[in-house]
């Protein structure tokens, strides 16, 4: 019966970083960490690697750098506030229309 090892995302990202920086080769990493099959590391590089991020940008046409979680949360908060304000404005305008129609 074959056994499968599970590796954490943190480990995978760390290993991909080392491979991309040239600190360790793929074959060397397989031997050092007991990773079976070269497809595992290649898959991790495709998923977590720097070149993967560049490829995603090329496919989507997005040349902006990826925003941090804090930036996204701040933008989300700002947009929600803007939405709340516009909804209030919309209600006020509807009330004004109702009043004008009654006169």
C-alpha cells in the first residue's frame, strides 16, 4: 500500500522560494525532504512560484502589483461606506420625489 505525505502550504512556499532563488535544485529537494515524484515540486512551483504570479498577470492583463490583505480590507471598508452613503442619498431623493408629486 502506498503512503502519501502531506506538506503544509508554508513548507511548499518556502521550498519553492529556495528553488526559485537557486539555493536548492528540484532533484536535491526531492532527495533531502523525501518528496516522491518530480511532479509535486513542479506543481508547487506552478501554484506558488514567482513565475506563476507573473503568468497570471500576463493572462489577465493586470500589470498592477497584487494588493496586500490590509489594502483590500481598507478598500472594502471605504466602498461599503460609500455604498451606505449612496443608499441614504437615494432614499432622500425618493422622499423628495414623493413630496413633489403630492404637491
